[in-house]
């Protein structure tokens, strides 16, 4: 076979510019992916919960001081959760929380300047005579930092502006199923605010969160609603008992371990939440409901392969737990919100400016069709051929 000649015009041309990367927006992030991001960041679960609760409390206090609606609070907390999964920062949370609230104000059309947010947070613990205005020079540098973090906030969310607001549906369910609005309805509404202190808003749909809040409020106040607890309404609202049970247990984890950091937890005894949790655990065991509804769908996490060479850990029944992922020492250069190359090639490490452009899409089908179309132009076709060369052995 003749050696290849780089100057030969018959040689196939080299591929052109990099086809870029596509990041598809993820409206839902399941527990297995959340745990993978936390482990990859090297943050303990207790430390992550502490930062998350402080940041959500900061967002809630500032939005109340600025008289912002609940929908802005919902959006800000969801954006903060997604940002923390991609850009974990163990040193503090003020910049990320302020940037999340600043971004949410733009998305929900409740416009506020970054200086206004910093000023409201600064004046929250000061007397009226000591408060400052947003034009104070002390906020200038910090305001620029928030504007820079805003870009990372949007990239971490995939520029996905589809948000969920369970509070409106909580009130609607209370009206449809004859729930006392003054007691159960009010408690369920407060629980829907506490729910954003967990990762449930990233995992569940609006009906799932609303039904879980109404059911738990009835259990806490000893006002059961058989129509909701029986599960007959799940098909109408396109949810399942597994998803509702996961949301209920997420709320009970919050009220059991961090009762003082919640709105509803401070008004009820700890024993009440423990007794409800025992009853739900017994129901889950009897119905064989998993703790996390989507934890066994490992193919969506690893595409059937091991995580960077680390095999999945399974129990005796062959089930994969979201907490049985490899430790941070076994994970190298993780891609929590992984990018997909247009040509279908895997992405190693974080792509830089020289490696290609990152584009964001909402429709996965469009991204899939584009990948198949573009891959045809980057396919390398090689052809082998033999050439006979006469060997002249004449003597000079």
C-alpha cells in the first residue's frame, strides 16, 4: 500500500470548523443526578443542606422586604438550585442568591436593579435612621459581581424560562375538594413555600407538589381528605403515588431535621411529623414504593455505561440507589449538566473557546435531528488501494 501524501489532492480534506456543542434545557433534574453533582463537588450532604437553607432564607427575606410576588421567589430559588449543582461554591452563597433573585426579577417582569437587591439585604437588619439608598457607592463593586454571576446563572439553567408555581394550584385544589381554606388551605400554602427549601421543585411537576402539600397539611392538622389520600385523583392530574410519596418524604425530612428553618415546622411538634413519617413509611413498604421515583432509571444517567470507569453499585435486588454513586475521589472531571457534541462525539472536560461554541436548545428532538444531519458532513471516509511499483535492479 502506498504511503499517504499530505500534498496529494486525492486525500480527503480535513474537517472544517468545530461543529459546536449543544446543551439541552432540563426542566426536571432527578435525585440521582442531584446526588451525582453533590458528590462530584466534594461537598458533604450536611454542608450542602446548610448552604441551601441559608440561601433560600436570604432570598425569601429580601423578596419580602422588596414586596416581590411569590412567583419571583419560586423562580429565584429554582435558578439558585440549578446554579449550585453546576457551580458549587463552599465559601459563601450571597452572590449566587442575589444573582438568582436578580435574574428572577427579569424573568417574572418584576424588574429590580442589582443595587436595589443589595440595598434591601443591607437595610434589613438596620434601623430606619441607619438605612442607606441604592445609590450608595458601597454597592458598586458588588453589583458588578452579581451581573457577572447572572450569565452563569442563565447558562446553568440552559436558558430555560419554563417555571412552575404550585401555590396557585394549591388554592384550586382546596376549592375543588372542599378543603377548609382557613386552616388546611393556609397550611398547605405555607408548605408550598417550604417545599422550595428542598430539591423537590427540580424533580416534580406542579400537580405533584400541590397534591403533596394539601395531603400533608391535612395529616398535620388531623383533617384527612379521603378523596386526595386515596389516589383517585392522580390520573386526572397526571401524577402517581410514587411521585407524591417522594415529595411528602422530602417535606418530612425538612420538617424533621430543620424544623426551625421552616414556616410550618415551628407551629407543630416534632413528634407529629415523626408519626406521619412512620405511617407513610409503612404505606411505602406495603405498596413497595421506592424512596425516589426515578432513582432506578440509571440509563438516563450513564447511557448504560459506567461513570468514568466506575461500575454502578447495586443491591441484592438489582436496584440502583442514588446515594450509591462513586465517591468524589473516583469521579474525575464530571459533567453534571453534560454537553452533547453535534457530531455525537463525547465531550471530555469543559469545552473552552478554542474547542467550539456552546449553544442552548429547548427541544431535544430538534437537537437530535441536527446532530444526525451535521454528522454526515464530519464523517471521515477512508479508502485503501494498492499500487504496483516496478523494482528496477539494473547495475550502473
